C-alpha cells in the first residue's frame, strides 16, 4: 500500500537510455531502418522501457561516458535475447562494430557455410572486417565477389572503395564514393545544407565510410567537437582513430593526441601505422621533455609488437 502511495512501483522511463538503446539496436542488426521489433514486458504483462527490461545493463550504462562503451554494454545485453536470431552476416557486423574483428573471423570460420558465401551482405560485412584488420587485398576480393552477386550492394561498394583508397587506388575509390552519393538520398535532401556528420551518420544511410569521413574532416575549418562526434561512428576503425590522433597532434594537442594513439595501439595491435607512430611520438616527446620515464611500459609494449612483426 505504501509502495503505491509513494510511487515506488511507478515505471519511469529514462529517455536518454531508450534513445541510446534504439540507436544501438539498429547498429546491432546492421539496419538503420530495422525490421526487428522489440517490446518488453514485466511479469504482470505491463510494457516496460529498456531501462527496466535490462536493469543491470542500465545501471552499468549510467557509469559510462563514452558512446562506444555504452553501446558495447547494450550490445551485450541484447545478445541474451537476439543473438541467436541474427544472420551470420549480422553477427560478424555486431562483432566488428563492437571492436572484436578477430572474434568475427573466428565465428565466421566456425559457423559459416558455403551457402552463406552466396550472400552479398555477408561478403560485404566480411570485407569490412578484413579492412579493419588491415587485410586490404582480402577485403577487395570479398567486396568484388559481393558486387558480382548484387551489383548495387551499398555495403560492398563502401567496403571496396575504402580498401581501394588504402591500397593507393584513390581514383577508383573516389569514383565509387561519388556514385554512391549520386544515388543516395542526397538527391531528395530537403534541408538547404548538409554537414559532415549528416553525411557519414549510419542512421542517415548516405555514406557511412571512415575513409570518406576522414577526407571530409581533414580541413582547417573542422573543429575538435566535429571530430569527436564523428568518432562515435567510427571508433571501431583503427584508421579513423589514428587519423583523429594525428589531427590532434597537428593542432598541438600533444598529450591528448598521444593518449588517443596509444589507446588505439592497445585495442588494435595489428595496426602498423598507429604502432610505429606511437613509438616515434613517445621518443620525440621524451626528447622534448628531457626525460626517459615517459610512457615507459607503453614503449616496451610497442617495441615488442614492432620486433615481433619485424616492423
């Protein structure tokens, strides 16, 4: 009686969590116009918001600041209900954008069948996975195979263009980007103008490419907040994160840039550009600050990777 009187049992929605949950859910299934429907109910049959359906995840989410780590918490919560309903390609996508591309390849090796490799979407997603792992030639091969099956597959086109760009086929890559933009919803865009974030946002489905994003952001007029917002889209991509760090270093935000570069090396130890430049940056800052103690354990870690890979 007193619980009802004082509203203890009242279901109150945290709208920020609901918004984050909806956004994460679309990315989880790899569809910005998701056909998946969710409705959560309590034991009484009452419809409840995600913050009540996933109370442990919600409590953890409240302690986290970064969009990508909040998204990861929501992904883990969703797994309990939806993981077994995902297609093979969706599982690979889920792992890739949650920063587990190696786990995606293990899953693919274990569960994918020959029939799966006639699925253009799976091939496109696998191409993206290999791109994240710096296997650019394999990424190109898979993207081209996807486009043989489905000529207008947008994911495959973007994956192909991105991999071509990083193998110095810039003209071919940008022909693809321009074709995607020409056929995108930009032609029906109702606003008078469009900004960088609107172009690269997953939810807008215009051109969600980390490579193209860096190209748009790499100019003198771009501010730090725009880079930060873009990082919410591409935090799973070591190329983007390394370029973000380089931009900060160029803007003389040395400590912030080096910290971002070092964290990138820890999450993506296969990404040579980040590893080599992080070591060079540490040595340079040590010389400038006249110390041999700065980032000592990080330098040891980087040297081990460099020696192991003969870089």
